[in-house]
C-alpha cells in the first residue's frame, strides 16, 4: 500500500510536530509513506471565503502531487473534507475525482482501513476531546448529537486504546469552537465567545489537555487558553497516538 | 446591512459586550435545543420521518404549479376567496382592499412570518389601519416597537423582568411584578378587548392541502382560533411553498414541527380551516414574493422546504451568541442567512459569512435543508457579484499566488513562516482581531517540509 502524506499548510508551517507524529504512526504500522515535497494547501482558506474560483492553480498543484498513491492520509478533518467535497482540476478531471475518493483523515484511516485494534502508547493525563465540525458532521468520524442514531466515535475509540489516558465528559460534546477559517477574524466577538465557552467546558471538567483531529480549532482554543494564562494545553490526536511507551 | 448600516459582525460585537446577557441567551436557546433532542429521541423513526418530510417537500417543489392549481380549485369550491400576490406590495394591497371593503379600522392578527416579510403592519398603519398582534410574544415586541428576533419565539431576547416593566408602562400592571403567570393573564385581559371588537382576523398558514383546499394553522395559545371565530372576515396569508399534496402527509409534518421547534409532541392547537362558517367570509392570499425565482435555482431551491420550526436558530452557536437582531432581517438565524441575500444581495452580503459552516443546522432541520452548503454557495455568488472588500480581494489573491507555487510557498516559509504573514488572521499587531483576545501561535523554528527533507529524504 502506497501512502501519500498530506500535511496541511498551517501544520507544515506552525505545527511540524503534528506532521512528524502522523508520519511516525504510519511508519510504525509498517506502511510505505511518501511526503510529496511540492505540496502546498487544499485551497480551503480561499474557498470558504467565497473565492473558490481562485483555487484552480492550488488544486492543480494538489493533483500533480498526489495522483500516484493508493491512499492520501491527512491529519486534519477540515482539509480532508475540502478535498473530498471540492477538488477540481480542469487539466485532470478524472485524477481529481479519484483523489477525492482516496483522501482519508488520519483517525478514519487507522480505524477503517488499517483496522487498528491496539496501540502500544500511553498518555497519563485527563484529556477532553474537541470534536471539530468538519470531521464530525462532514466526514462522519463520530455520531453527531443532532441525529437520532446509534453512537460511535472513531477518535474516541482510538483514544480508549491509549494506556492511562482518562477521557473526560463534556456538557456540550459537539458544539463548534468558533474558529471557522476567516470567521475567526471577521466575526471576532462571536468567534472568541464560542472559543471561551468551549474552553470553559473542558476546564470545568478537569481537562489537562484538549485534543482533536484539527489543529486549526486547537490553535484557536490555544490562543484563548494562553491569553487566560491557563495551564491547560492543546495537543493534536496524532501526538497522543504517537506517545510510544518507553 | 441594517438600517443603521451595521453588519452582523458589528451588531454581534455590540451584543457581546454584555457577557452575562450573552450567556443567558445562549443557555435559554440551548435549553430549547435539548428539549428538541429529548423529544426526538422518543421517536425511533425520527430520521425516517425527516427523510419522508424532505421527499414530500421535494415532490411539492417539483410540481408546485399543479398543486397550487388543485389547491385553488378546491378552496374555491369550498367557498373561499383566493387571491394571488406576486410580491409584498401586492400582498399588502390585497389585504388592505379586503379590510377597506368591510370598512374597519383595526384587526387582530395571529403569528405570520409572511406578513412580517411583507411589512404588512407598517403598510396598514400608513393606511390608518391598526393591527394588533395577538400572540403573546408578538404582542410584546409590538408594544416595544421591535422586530422579532426569532421566528418561533419572537421575544426570546427579553427577560421576564423587562417584560414586567414594559407591561407596567403599556398595560398598567404594577411596577416590579415579573411573575410570568400574572403577566400572561394581564396580556390576555388586554387582548380580549381587541378580540371582541375586531371584525377582521388575519392569520398565517402552516400547511395548505392541495387535495382538500383546506389550510392548517398551528399555535400554542389558541389566539388564532379565538380571533377567527369571533370575526366576520378571516384573511389567511400563505407563501406558495406551504402546499402539501395530501391530508395524509400532514401527520409527518405535525409530528416533526413542534418537536423540532420546542420539544413539544405537537402544538396545542392545529386548526383546520376548510370553509367559511355561515355568514363568514374567508380569504386566502397566496404570495410569491421571490419564491418562484428561487424555485428556478438548483443551488438554492431547497430552502423553500422550510416549515419555520426555528430548530436551526436554537442549535446555531453563532445565533445563540449574537441574538436575532444582529441579522437585521425579518427571518434571522441560519435559514434567514440563506433567504435574505436573494431579497437584497447588497444589504445582506454579510449574512452568509455569519457562520462557521459547522453544519449543525443542516442536521437538525426536520426537512433536511442543506443550509450550511447553501451558505458556502452564497459566499461564492456574493464574491462573484462584487460584494466583497478590496482588501479581502488582495489578501485572497496573494494567498492564491503563494499556495499555487510550491517554490514561492517554500521560500516564503523559510523566511519567516509565511502563514504568519499571508493568512489574514496571523498578523501580530494590535489591529489584528485575532490578537485582541487570543495569543498568537508560537512560531516554529522549522517547517515539516524541511524536517522531512533533512530526516527522511535520501
Ligand atoms: S430551515 Fe429547517 S430547521 Fe430552520 S426553520 Fe426551516 S425547517 Fe426549521
């Protein structure tokens, strides 16, 4: 199985440790993973702002980099969803469609494709799981509270395999954090209030760490936590799943 | 933008200055969302009901013309007068002409978002006709001279103490009395007067049934019935999308409507009106007002399925923390944000951006309207039509340049983490809205790309 590693632009630039953790998890599973070094971004920041028409070249670059893999794995629900819903390439329409189908978010990949049953990792902390909306409602990584349907959660299931990790309960287990791409600056007041409320739900319930499948939401929550001088930290789920027992 | 030319973001910013109030507003509406969840969980076939409702409405929208003609024929046969209004102005004129014929100066009205959309109260006021809203919530905001902030709970932004004060001023209740039961009784006594003296009563319509020509009005207070039963003339105003084909289909919608709206199993009153009683005159005004234009649009047609339950408001994390008035339209919230731009693109260009696209609305909606996808599509339409700022255009163009050229991307990365400069929310200065209440991400010393080249590439 030939895996292409898609590392979203802001993870590449600001959170390389998340990319490294993702790569190491996949390598430990014995998979052959390649990171195409000319990749940039999925185009979502422009498209969600109403500028989808400006994403043509970015999308073309994406297709050029990723057409040769069996799966494309990405440690972000939001960027994965954007590729799955919107990737177009006029020069290679078929390749774009095939990439849409082959792009998989990390926890989904581990659960559904690799069918991971146990992990030799430990993380002795109280952890709150922030369910990022695009992963939750867009990719269906877990059951959303709006639907009347049986519960399941791929990220939670993986976290339950982590030794000594204690997952805390939340009051509102899948409310949006208010990041929303450029929403976070154009609607600053509401964005911050949403983030503060999410943070409060985690801290009241004793979280030491807030984790999730999207570093963008976590970056927003981290900005609020640090401004509040809180001891609570954010950590991407890949970093927890890569906490190898020494 | 609002009459004061304020955007949703600006009005929401103002709303958020009173943190305690925002918390109260958020919790009040979240409580309603939780009630909805409890009610829905009691129905094992909830998701099938939603699917059935969605498909019935899809069928209606694909055959709207035929159902409307069938509805009209049956209504006429039942002795109802049927009027057609192509826009808000015509609707208002038709209603006024009926009132004029009966030579009355006031009428009672029961909840109708459509008349709100058409600005009927204001129009009639200019013609010297006084409209008294008889739903408690509607009456409260009417006394306060405010538009509704929610389609089901129009005065949800008012605290009971404030209502006590308002009633003290307008209805002479004792100062400081904020007991909900007492205030409701006071409103009832005050409204009874109007019920008894109004010869014309106006209602909205929740569902019109093509096969029988009857229409259904759902209320909790019974005020629609009281008004209509006491009046000589009943005028019902109905958007053309409110049609359903058969009486049988009604059960699907009645099971969904109140549960989605407030968590009740059903509205207290679901009144069927099929023919005028002896000596009464009954009118239906069928209103288009932009609906057939929307019907022609593949991307946005689906919004016509809305049954106005308000569930998308209660679930929306942005609505709960910005209040209905920040949307500066008759219908606020997520559904308002996809309806309003088609009425006035320029004035409402901000609304599709008043969302994180979290998708909660779409999944709570009892008729499965793809609300958050339509928000995304409206953003594209608005930008293409020039409803964006010059600075945003520049930012987006720069971003597009960097992201489509791996060499520029890597180079700008290496000289200082390009995201910090390129993404509009990453500029580290006091003018940056990110930084106002959040710390910046800490700059990383390396990118993943260069780490990979150093550690993995042969
Ligand atoms: S869009 Fe759906 S959830 Fe919102 S008011 Fe209409 S029917 Fe209810």
